[in-house]
C-alpha cells in the first residue's frame, strides 16, 4: 500500500513559553523550538505499521520552507521511505484551503492508496484533511483510532466519538483519514537515526513541479486571515477544597462525576 | 617416600581395576574438555571486551575476592559455609588429584607431599573433607528446613532450583565420604596387618570410618577400599562434567570471572570496545539485541552466577515488586545460552532477546543503583548489561512514551523539562538571594577558579533550586572564587547515557566540555551526585570535580567552616547515601563527618546504609518513567529511617530529595518525618562572622 502522510512542523508547546510579540498579532518566534506536530507523528507511525503488515511505502510531505526539512528527516529516521518538501514563495500566507489545494496538486502527481493527516495541527484548525478529501473527491474519516486493512481495497477503521465511545466504519480506498493521538505508540527516534539520514537529499516541489497556478494559493488567495492573536487572561486558578479527608474525597468524586469522568 | 609405606595387598586391590579406572579417567577428562569447548562457543561469537589490561590490579582482585572470599561474610551464615567449603576444596585439590592418579599408578606421591609434609597435609585434609561434608549436611538442612527467602523462584521464572541445589550438595557429600572411606579402608587394612600406619585425624570422617571398619574382615575392607575408589572416581568425574550444566560451573569459571571483572566503579562500558566516539556512526547496530551482542565477559558472568540470590535480595526494584530481579537477568541469560548452544548439533542463535527472554519493563525498571553488583561475591556485572540492552531498545525505537518527551526536550533544550535555556540561571536571580549572595555567570569577561556545575533539576525545579542557593552560599562563605555556566550549561546527560541514548549523551557532553574548557576553571564542584559521576567518569579532559559534601568536610577540617548548634535538640538525623555518591564513588564518610561536626546533632544509622544503602527510586529520566510496582522505593526508605528512630533524613542528592519528599507524603508521615539536603542543612547551621562576633 502506498501511503502519503501530510505532516507539519509546529512550535512544541511543552518546550516553549509562548508569548505574544510586541505587535500583538503573532507569537514571539525567535527562541522557539519546533517538533513534528504530535498527531502527525502518530499518523507516520500508523503508516509504518500498516506497511510493515501489508507491504508498501510511506511518503511524508510537508508544505513549508527549508527549516521544515528538520521534521521530514525525523520522520525518515522513524522509517518513512521518502520525504518531500513542498515549498514555494508563492505558498506563503496560504489559508487552510490554500494548503489543501497545494496538497491536492501534490497527490495528483503521485499514486497513493491512503492519505493520512494528523487530526489537527497544534497551531491549526483541523481543516486541511477534510478539504483535501473533498477536493480529491475521496472518502474521508476523521479522529481515526484504529485501522485494519481488509480485502478488496477497503479499510476497517474506528473513530473516536464524544464520551470515549468508538464507532466502526468500512471505508473505500483511496481515502483520506485524519489520525487521532493514541492510535499507537510512536517509536522513539534517537540522535543516531537522525544522523543516519542527515545527508539524504529531500526533493522539493514548487508551483512549476506541481503545475499549480500561483494565484490560487498564498496570501492573495486566502479567504481566512488571522487578524489578531491573544493570550487569554488567567482565571481564578484552582478551587481549593477545605474539609476533612472524607469530605474532600466525596467532593472530588462528585466533581469528577459531574464532568462525566465516572460512570 | 620415607615414612610412607604401601603394603602389597592394599595396592593390589586397586590393580585389578586399573583398566576400568583408566577408562573412567579418559572418559571423564575427554567429556569435560568437550563440554567446556562447547560452552566456549557463544563466548567466541560474543562481542569483544578489552579486559586484558592492568594484570596486577586484576591479580589483586583475585586474591581479595576469589582467594580471600571478600564479599562472603556480608551474609553471615551462607558466607561462613561458603568460606569453609571453598577452603576445603582448595586444600583437598591435591589430595583429590593424588587419589585419582593412585588408581593408575599405586605408588604415586604428589611432589612435595611426601614425608612429614604429606602426613600433616593428610591430617589437615582429613579435617577439610569432614568439614566440607558437614557443611553439605548443614546446607541441605538449610535448604529444606530453613528455606531462606532469597532462594525462592517466583512462578514466572519457572521451577524451584532447590532439587538441583540439593542434588549437587549430595554429590559433594558423597565425594567427601568416598574420599574419607578410601583413606579409612587403607588405614584399617594396614592396621589389621600390623603394618606401620599413618595416623588419621582424630574425630575426622576417615577416623570414624576406620573405627567402623575395625572389626571387618580384610576381604571386606578390601572391597570397601575398591568401592570407595570407584565411587570417588565416578562422583568426581560426574561432578566435573555435570557442573557446566548448572550453578556449580562457577567452581571452574569464577577465577576467570573475577580476574576479568570490571575494575572501575561508576563507569559504563563503551558502545563497542575499541570503537571511539568519532567512529560510532559507522557501527551498524547499537547495544545488545541478540545474545551474541553481549560481550564474552558478560556471557562468562552468566556461567559464573552461583544463583545465591544476593543481588535480588538487595535490589530495590525487586523489593518494591517491579518486574526486575537481577538474579534472573543472569539465570535467563544462562538458560538461553544452554538452550541455544546445545552440547550436540548446531547452535540456533540470533533470536531477539527483548520480547523473548527479557521484557521491556524489566530492563527499564533498573535505577542503576549498583546494589546488586556491590553484593555479588563473583563480581557479576549488571549495569553494563542493562544499559547495553537499553541501547538496543533505543536503537529499535522501543522507548516508553513517558520517556520520549523528556529525551526530545533534552535534545532541543538541553534539559528534560523543555524549559528555556536562558532561564537556567534564574534560581540565582531572585531578589532575596541576590542580596545574600552573588553568583556570576562565567563568560569571556567573568572568570573564576571554581565552576559550580548545577545540572538541570537544581536549575529548574522550584524545590531543588534551594539546594543550588545553599551550595552557592557555602562556596561564597568559604571564599571560593566561583561561577556557573548559566545558559551555556546543558544537562550532564548522566541518565541519558544510562537510559541507552548514547548519541544524545555525546552531544550534551561535548557541549558541556567545550563550555567548561572555555570558562577556564581549575576545579568543578557540584551538589548533584549524578552530575558528579558523569563529570568524573563519563567526561574526559575536564578539571577535577568534587561533590559539595567533600568541599564542606574539607573546610570543616581546615577550620574555615564552623557550625551553630542545632536548634531542636529532639531531632534525630539519619544520613541516606545517594547511590551515585556512595556506592559508585565511595563517598561515605565526608557527609557523615559534616553532620557530626554540627554541635548537638544526634545521628543514627539506618540498617541499610553506606554500601548497602537502599535506592530512593532513581534519578534523572527515572523520574519520568512510570514503573509497574507495588510500592515506591522511597516509601520503603522512609520507613527504614523511621525504624532507625530518625525523624530527619539528610541526603545529598536532588533526586533523593524529590523521591523522599514524595514518599513522606505517600507514606502519610508528614509532620513525623522531614528530609533536608546536606548543603541546605550545612548552610542553615553556618556560623557566620557576624554571629560569631555577637
């Protein structure tokens, strides 16, 4: 099975202190460290596990700049067979639809049975996967928590729905799936693995390679634009329970049950 | 030959069996050689291990740990038994060989053991055989009746080892009886014929057996003589050939195991012996994935283990129900070797160890505290094996999810918490602290003689920052010209390396070494034993390093530090030895000397202290690992402190502080037990000039 995973490089929320820049329209990006968007990493692991079972190759692609090669190498170190950087000055400022258009052009240049995305980017809007599927006229399922390959170009998948329940589906290939975290346990990528792929050339695709009209993507074509960015004010903080141990335990149970955590 | 007389009849009894004895000799020796050759097959296929250096140091260890049985008295009963048996075997060796040869050459006398010397030797060995026999009886009774808990085999590790142990004990007892009967029959025959006889040792086994044979006819005595010889010979060779199939192989291998044992504490084996860091990229596979990835010495360890259970008896992971028992790391390794390198037919090697022989959780459960290695009478190595297995898992991407984030953060930010580099020195920048003490960050403008290497947890953890501030205040108090690396410091990488991520460790180490060299300091001080061990053993070409407890102890002796008396005279203190300060670096006395220099401080020792200290739960990345366990190690440790009658635990390691503080809460002992770092306590008690004047 030929699998494409669309991945993205994002500031790692656990390793950064996100602050607003002085203009107040973006975050301060000078000292950020980045990693692969977490759900995308699960998607790559899932792709690797599928090809390990049924054969095939895994391609990882990202729309971005040279800095984004970092995550492509990490995913190659994880085991992806091929990585592609989709990059062009004309792509800058694309909205979700723009990114989906670029990916659609890339998908049409290849032959993929299955396209995986993360359920959402940590700095994104969980929209590209669905739009990409629509543009390609492929079936789409989101929040996927397991994938089983069936006979006759079909997959059996489960989707997470509210309340922790799962829904099982059958879906035809080719399709687009957005992968939920927890679908697997992504393997560790060590320094050694990254060093081993450090000099593997990564092909770059731009508007000409994708035969894409630059006017349909980028800032000029974007219909959704970020106009502001703010950090919400801190709330009151924790609610302290004042009582003896038994009372506190009862109160905690009540609070957890009220939030649906106990049945 | 003077004074030694062999009557014709006695030797002629053996002469009839000479052909038989020769055949048994030949079969026994050939069998043993074949078996040992087969046992060497995996060792030859194992990884290389450079253990041929420093022969004098190695011989010294043979004298101490092999001939001197140094570790044995740590377990009083079993140790005494073993020393007696070992001494008996050493003494009896010549006698046994003489007896074996006598069957073929009746007049043989071992060179040097004729005459008076021979008579004395025979008296001594009469007793030796008797003592070994009694030890066997005692050992069997102990196994069957008293059943020490450490010999139990948990169901998941298979069947009980007791039947095999008893079988071997009985065989040795039979050997002793046969040897004694042989001597007794000879003496009885000689005395019945009125020939001059050699005196048997009074009350020894041969002496008693001779009395028993006194009234027997000469023919019967002759039969006993022949029978005893045959029994001795068969038992001897059966044992010789059977030992390589079980725990008694250590009789042969221990000498080599101890000679080739690891010489340097606190160090780790390289990824590959003989492959420098700069060539590691060329190494195809890291660590131990299949049995053949173990070094030959580590395989030899598997053979040498005598299944005494002392490692697991002292293993904190085993004590709290984690799925790790060092004893079975070895036993399973040996079983694998026996099974996959059979006596006949081809070996079938190459099977993955993780998932088949060892489990991932088992290998991650180790805190590398070193208690097992400290206890092992045969100096079997565990930490290097565990780390090698982890290197293999890291290489295959098998790392628990809980460890992946901190490892990634170490890679991008140089600390496991993912905190910003520029905030690494924030602990020294609080207003209140800056009024009392200034800590300069070393750069090309600000130099110093001494570097205070803070490391990640003390830099970033709110609670542990207090240890950093106390350390700085002490250094300032004794007039050290010191500074820190600040944002240029990275995690020491001590646990990164011990968790198997060698390449990440090398990156951290190289960064730190460069920063330390650039700072131009002449010495390093740290309050973190893990950093101390890394700087001392894992780093090269850095200035000498001291732990803060050594600095304080030195300054107390030099009279530069004086302490005020403790405020609360009712407090009882106990010192908890951090593994990487104590066992791995042998710093036991300095922290205690510091405590004892504080006037009015009442100190007690826990039952487990110094080299038997009980790990608090592990440091570094171990804080992120979520082990399967029934109880926390720290909780056990806090209970041990309470049993010792203490209500204040003093430790000298930020990770011990985390674990013990948590454990006090988990054990519900808040208000009854507190914990304080040695640097914090020393700083609190410092008698400063102003106070002295007042």
